[in-house]
């Protein structure tokens, strides 16, 4: 059963938009008709601490949390978080690190979260329309164009190599 | 039927809205805070109380008046509200009263990991426990029905994972509106003098036995037939972990965690060869089930600590004795670089103060470089602890003792400490610093009586912290901006420490994260006031 569940961990530090990115991913999967669960711990993380969220989707998701070592994808927004979260990834899983996108090419530094989702989207079977709708639902209208551009930039970026 | 991706907190708020709750009240506390905020956004009447005790009392009064009332708090908040809680089980209610206790196993953002399922048995109140957002929605509605049917407050026990995880929720449309509030006089039921309380206790025990029998056939509890070799009894989010860890097992998922359907538990345990109770936190189900003479297996002591997970459930079921791997250590939270409290901690550090601290963002001042707090226990406790230290320490040490407390925490329960300070002053005096950043910052910028704005950020009467201090008889009251002149702040603190008087220093400067929002609320209020003046209705 669990083989049909897609497990994505998103990690970073407070203020980077990790939770926003996980909301967009979860919503895109929901709009694509999947069962979805998203787990996060917030509160103290507002003060610049580590933030990790788990997004799981598939036919029927039971636990909201991803078992360490069983994540299919690990999207990391801050270089300092790679070492501490890498063990969450399964063998053959895919790490999307923050430098997968050249910072200079981002339409705005704060749009890294959505740009990395664009890279992730290449590996996930979710329709473009679901992504677009999820980005629109999560952000105020004035930020739509900018974030769609960031998402497209990610979409056009090559996937990193999987975890050995 | 509308389906949406909601957190458990949002789901409870949606249930409150759809169930026609007349009044929601509470005090902010992770992971419960978003319930009332969402209820307000959905158009419900929601308000922050100064603390959980007052919140429960307001909700109880509303329920005495026949209204549906919701009161929300984090687990430690129920300690503050415990006094009215216990006796409300005797008085019962007219309208439905649901108390949300949001527990924090693993202490993502709390000072302890107490298991509030104990309160259900201790107070004698029914308790329901959801495992995801849909159940949070369904059980919140069921809790109101149960409360009205049995005329008892009902506790909805949630945990961080249920409160903050999102999953799909289908809301119900066209639910019948609850009865309109109306006062029904019932002196013997509501006035707990001993003569009326004695029969009320007996009546409560009778109700609980009735509820136990009712819970035996409650459709809320889920019995999943599986392997005869292994059966698991569980509740809350743990049920989801168990289904993933042992999909083949027979499962009894309890939603009515108090009173327990003991006959059903006995039948379930008897239907399998090995029956394991898998529960997060204290071994409450295990002890109750064993006390009823039902042979079940519990979990090893190590699993009493922290949250459970699929991996940990696998270990429990496999009786895996190997030590668990350390979870990866991330970056710890810290005071924001531009936090206005930095100069305060710098001064406390420099003057080598002994600091009784309190609950909030500023507790992070305990971390290097300041290591600026020597004790932090409970909301409002800084004032009393500081006074206790002052009373007993040798004079030279006593003079270094300072209590520090945030603005929201001060109004929550620091106020009684302030009264104690003037009533029983230590010989060396005392210094109380109120760190006033104009918001309840740690939980995400909620309003409180000292901000002068309601939960929905509308203007209301503003409680003055310095005014309160003067009113109770503190003669030395200073209001300063610690950022504007850190050296002046340090000098003031040194002077106040040197004098054997009672002193309150309000260190006032808005939280840097909240400041733009505060400005926006103030401008909106100003615009409204100007429009009112123009319309002639001042």
C-alpha cells in the first residue's frame, strides 16, 4: 500500500516559506484528486528555528508523518538543513537542494520555495492546472505572476541526481 | 458536500460554525490558537479571554444560559481552568459546552508533556479524541450533541499532530440550528453549596455510568476486523500510525476515551491472541483496561516520552529492544536578531541578575549569549518565584533578583503576583520588568486586554499595565523604550535594584514582526473613528 503513497519532506528555517510551499504542494495534490495529509510543527519555529513539513499523497494516506528513511523527495530551502535532514530520504530518493536553482535567476529571493516546487513538479505526476490553482490559492494576487515565473524557472531546470 | 484541506484546528472551527456555536472563547496557546482565529474568520463570535480560567467561566455562563459554547486552550491551560472544570461536572450545563484541550506530546512548543486524558477521569467529564481533521470536525459536532444530551461539558482532546496536520474534510450542510439561549432557573443544580453538591456528585457518577453504557454501542468507536493473531487498542493520531505499521492487525480505535466502553474492550481483547494497547503519552488506557481484569500488553517505558510514529509503533509491536536512533537535531529557535528585548537581556546579564522568567518568546533569552533566565515554570509564575527568592536569599543575593514577564502573560496571571508583591513585600523590595511588545508574540501575534484590541483586531478598552501597577500601590513605576537608549535602561535597572523598594519597569517597544500589523490595525481604527465623527455618531 505504502508504495502508492508519495512522501515529500520540505525543510528550511523559519521565514523561508517552507510551510507555504508545503501548503501549495498539498493543495495541488488535493486538487488532482488524491488523498492528502500534511504534517508540520510550528510555534517555536517562527523564531528562526528549523522547520520541517511532511506532505503525503496517494489513494489513502494514514499517518500524517513520514517515517525517517522513507521520504521519496526531500526539498531543502536552506543549505544548513541538508546535513540534518538527509537521513530522512530513502535510498534512491531525490534531494532538491537550494542551489538547484541559481539565485541570480530567481525573480525574487523569497520565491525560492516556489521555484524548488517547480523542480519537484518535474518528478511528480500532478497536472499543471492543479499547481497553478494551488499557487493562486496560497498567495495574494499581486504575487501570482512572480511566483508563476519562479515555478516555471524550476520546471525548466534539470532534476538533480537521485540519492545513491 | 464541500471538501477542503483543513488542519484539525480549522476543522473544529468549521464544526463550531456549522453547529451554530453562539460563543467561542479561550486563551492563545500552541497548538490550539488557530481554532478561535478561524472561527472568527468564518464569521463566528470568538474572543480571547485574559486566561483559560476566565475563558471557561465565560463559556460555562453561556452554557448555563442555554447557548452552545466552545472554549479552547493548550494542555497547560486546562490546569489554569481546572478549578471551574471540576465543579462544572457537578453543575452540568443547559446548552452544549465543549472544551478543547490541545496537548503537546513531544513538547514542540510547551514546558511539559502532560497527558490531559487524566482530566477526564479526574473531573468526571466525557472525552472524545479525533485522529485527523475529518474526525476533529465530526467529533466536535458529536461533542456538542453529547453535551446537550447528557447536560455535561465534554472535553475534545487533540494533540499537536491532529491540530496542525492538514487532511481532507467534508463539511455538513443544513445542520439544525441549536436552541436559542434562554435562562432556566435551577438553583440546586447550579449553586454548589455542600448540601447541593453532595447529591450532584452522586448524580454525576450515575450520568457517567449511563455514558459508559452509551459508549459501549457508540458508532464513534471503530472496530476493524483483521488478524486473530494481533489486536491493537489505540486512540488519536496513533490509530493512523498503527494502521500503517500493522495493516493486518485487528484494531479497536477508541474515540470515546472516557468513560471507556469496558465491555467492548473485553470482547475485543478476547477475540485476538495477542492484544496490545498502543497509546501516546501516559499508560492511561492500559491501566484502566488492566484494572478491569482484561489481559493486555502495554508499551515499554521508553515510549512514554515524546510522540509516537509509524516507526515507533513498529518497534512496540515487534518488542524491539534496540535503542531508538536520535532524531536529527535542527537549528534551535532564538530571539529574533532585531527583537526589542536584546537590550533588556544585555542589562540583566551585565548586572548579574538572578532572573525569574516566564512563558513567551522572551523565554528564549535563556539561550546563549545571555543565559538570562534562572527559572521558568508556568504562566505568570515569574512574579511569585522572584518574590520567594527575595524573601529567603541573603541580602546581597536578594538584591539581584528580578522577575520578567511579557505583556500578555502579565495580564494572564502575573496580575495576582503583582498583588502579592505589594501585600507581602520582601525586605529588599523587588523589581518586576514587564516586557511589553504589544502582542502575544510567541503564539503568532494574538491580541490581549493590554493591546486594546479584540480577537478580530477591533478597538476595545485598553488595560494599562502601568496603571494597574500604580493602582495596586506600586510607587516606583517606569515606562521606557529599551531600544531607544540601552544605556539608560541599564542605569535605571541598576538604580531600582539598589533601592529597597517595589519597582515595576515596563519595557515597551512593539515586536518587530507585529509592528507593521499593529500600525495597520491602528490606522483602520483611526479611519473608522474619523468616519464616525463625520457621520455625527461619536
